[in-house]
């Protein structure tokens, strides 16, 4: 994470990250990223693997109205 604070839910585990911290989300783990404050949150997302796209995203809940 570059700046701000992030609430990260990975499976049943929830944690909070601060600036210069990171997390790893294994393939197939249900996850969510939230901004718990009014400050801006800036992140860098890195994907790895042989196929890098977002065609495999399965949204379980979306409060932002994305399809």
C-alpha cells in the first residue's frame, strides 16, 4: 500500500494495513478491500500468473454498482 489505511478481508480473516505494508491473497480466496477512513487510499495491485486479466472475477457482493 502506498498511502492511507486499508481494511483487508481474506476469507474469514480481517486485518488493517498502513502505509508501506502489503498482503498476499492466494488464488481462489474470497477477499475484500475497504477504506476505513475519510483519507484517500492509494494502493498498488500486483497480479501474478500465466494469464493476467480480470475475466475470472466473481462478485459476491458489490455496494458500488459494478457489473
